[in-house]
C-alpha cells in the first residue's frame, strides 16, 4: 500500500484554456491519489476550464496574473500539504506515476522530477525546436553545476512541504521549471528522477508555448541565475578575458618601446591599462559576490531546517 494514504497530498494543476483535457486529468488524478485534494488554478481562461474542473470535483481557484510562474507562486503560497504533485492540465503526463512520486518525497527527497526524456518524449513531441531546446538547456545546466539531471524542463514534479515554502518563485512564465532545477542544484537539495511515459497533446488541445519567445526567456533565466549563483566563474571569466587582452596589448607596446626607446602608441597603451584594470575589478567583484552567494546558501539551509522543524511540530 502506498505511503501517500497516510499523508496529506495536494495535486496542483495550473491551467489556461484546457477545457478539452482538464476533466480527464482531474479524474485520472482522483483515481491515482484518491485521498488527495485536486487544485485547479484557472489563469484567465476564456473557455470552460474552470466549470469542467469544478464539475469533476476539483478545488478551483483563480489567478489573475498571467503566466505559469505566477500561478505556481500563488499555489505554493496558498496551499499546505505534506506532499505536492504538480502537473499540467493538458493530459500529457500520466497520473498513475503520481503515487510512486509521492512515496519518494515521503522517503526524504525534496523534489521528484518526472523524467520525460528517458522514455517517450522525443517520439511523442512533434516540435523539433522544443527537442533541441531541451537538449541545449540540459547540457548548459549540467555542465555548469556538474550535475546529471536528464529532464530540466519537465512540468511533472513532486515536492516536499519544506521545498514549497522555501522556494522563491521569481519567474513569471514557463521558465519556472528551469528555475526550480537550478535552485535545487545550487542548494544541493535531494533530487530524484523518475522516468515517466510522456504523451503528446490530444487532438483539439493547443499548446500555449511560444517556441522562440519562451526559449529566449528560458535562456535568459539561465544567464541570470548563472550570474547570481555562480558569480566567480561569471565575472571572473569575463575579467580574465579582458585582463589577458590588456596584458597582450601592453606587451606589444612594451616590445616597441624596447626596440625604439619610444612609446609611439599611447592610445593603445591607455586602452590596454584600462582593460587590465577592468579585468581586475571584475575578478574582485566575482570574489565578493561569490562570498555573498555562499552566505545566501547558508541562510537557505538554516531557513529550510526551521521550516522542517515547524512542520514536525
């Protein structure tokens, strides 16, 4: 028997115009997790999404701020449970995987990732640029954090209470999943990847993803979080490039002076010295921000421990 029967479980379904699929999704999760509360957050839908979800027995709430990140922020703030299962309302994720994901959270994992890419995603997903984007994001993040997460951008996840209440949702749109993964890797949280059988949207259901626009937002999120979480490689790397360029230019001026006894290229010399100074300043900035980032990670651990203690009480 699943351990989830003895814990409070909340199923979180952010939705925008999902009337074609939301009824089936709610029914499937009710079957998979009979004791769970099913929450459907309607994000300004213009169809019958909220009406259908309510008719199927889901708890329907409204979120007026457009964007998936905004919806997740509201869900995490409003809802209290031992375990949270987040999925989409488009019927692309199998509800029957939810009990096993809940059990993993109850075993002590902070976040369980529904891994699409190890199973059927590349066969089912008919959008080649989405597939390319998933590979690009996965390679970038795993390389930076020395990790081996297979599916960075999946929308099917399970969370612990402590994760939900200590995770700062900053993104407004679909880049929130990438942000979650980077946040977890940066703070050395306990992650577990569980392969799931992904299926493409059924006929009549329309994707809300903008391949180019959302892809740019995701890459922007990665850039921003590298700057914040890995400031020494970020600023130090740029500083080293500028510094080396400045030293090379200084070297050419020095060679000319050695041969002729004159400094003929004062603009080059001034520019080279400025590059060296800029490189040193960027490197020092990276060191200072790296210390601050480490202090932030320490503060996060203390905060997480406090939330966990309060939950046990």
